[in-house]
C-alpha cells in the first residue's frame, strides 16, 4: 500500500558494455547510430532504460537498446568499428534493472548507498556507479525516480534490500 | 570516514566504495635484483605519522586505480592524482607544503 516509494524490476531490455576511446569521433558516431543519443559527459546518462547511453568510466559506457535489437546493435557496432580497438559485449542477461519511484525514492536509496541523492547534487540525468548495501550498482535519476542496474546474480538480494528500505521509509526503521 | 575524490570520474567516493592498495610509488625489484632489494620491495614500508602517499582503487565506481596524499593522524586529504606517475605531481606537493610546512616522505619534501 506504499505510495511513498515503489520498487519493481524493469522489463528486460538490451544492455551492451562498450569499452574504447570515448573521445574518438568514429566511436561517438557508432554509439549514436545504435543508441539514438549523443555520448553523455562523465557521470551522466542520455536517453532512458531501453534506449540510451550511460557513462560508466573514462573508457566505458553502457549502451541501452530494446531487448530485441541487441543482436543487430552489437553486430552493427562491431562492423562499424572493425579495425578500431574496442570491446562490445552483450550483457543483457548478465544484469537486471530495478526502478524506484515515488516521492521518497531518494530516501530509499539513501538508506543503501553512500551517495548524496539531493536533486542539487544528483539531478535528472546523473549516473553514478556505487555500492548499494553490499553490492556494486549503477544508479541514475530520471523524471519519475531512479533506475538501478546490478548483476543478475545478486538480483534477489538487491530486490530484498530495496523493498526493505522502502518499508523502513514507510514505517520508520523499527516498524510500527 | 575517509572521502577521496576519484581523479578519473570526479566522484567524491566514500571509503566503503574504495579498495586500499597500500603504499604508493613503490619501485619494483624482481628477478636479477639482490636479496636485500627484493626484500625491501616486498616488505619494507613507510609507516609515517603524518603525510603519506597511498594507492586506492575506485572499485565500486569506475574501477580505476589512483593515488592519494593524506595525513595519517588527522585523515586530512591533501589531494588525489592519477596512477600514471612515479611521483606526486608538483601541485600535490605544494598543497602539502601549504598545510604541513617542513614535511618529508622518503626522499620527498
Ligand atoms: Zn572513479
């Protein structure tokens, strides 16, 4: 019955880990052609779950495409960038994505991550890889809340701690 | 709590998002070196009360290794810098001098 925050798993979409020289014009063009958005600056995401690009490190981005398009997107990236030193890996089935929505979504995540989620320092489009409870995640803010990517192997754990945090925000840490 | 700014992604990372990598700027002595040099490379470390240089890895973030200069007594951080250097950059050494005049570490000061 919670309306302060809502946690659920996003429908499966395509995720492609891309490593290479992000400043290269050829690379930028190739990424744009499959993701439909420009290369994001450090610490940001362009687009959204299912179609976009998230900045993961100085030489890595996560390319988001519809699940059905992963095969063609990886093939296109590899073809356009043959001869360029890059890595293209389909990780769609190795990661999952959760959504945390509602007015208290930031409070839910703040219970789990050592991150200041205030909109002044973590606005829409901000992406940060961080620690969520005991596991590695990538978190970004969008118009209706946050999306959280983690390894599929820890999906049950992440679902559990997110729901638990949501309940704590709703009832107070000790329950009532 | 130690907070270090990763020089690669600019994130102010909490200690729990980082992995410690021990003392910075070690020179490797491998095959062909004498026993004393090899032992020193493996085991002999600074253990300063004050200015210290360390390696850290932004393991829950961008995954990059970087360097940090900090004070072991107060946890004050003088600065962080990239891994691709064999000694602290001038700006870092100046920042330390401004706060800890007369500091020294190995043959640096
Ligand atoms: Zn970093």
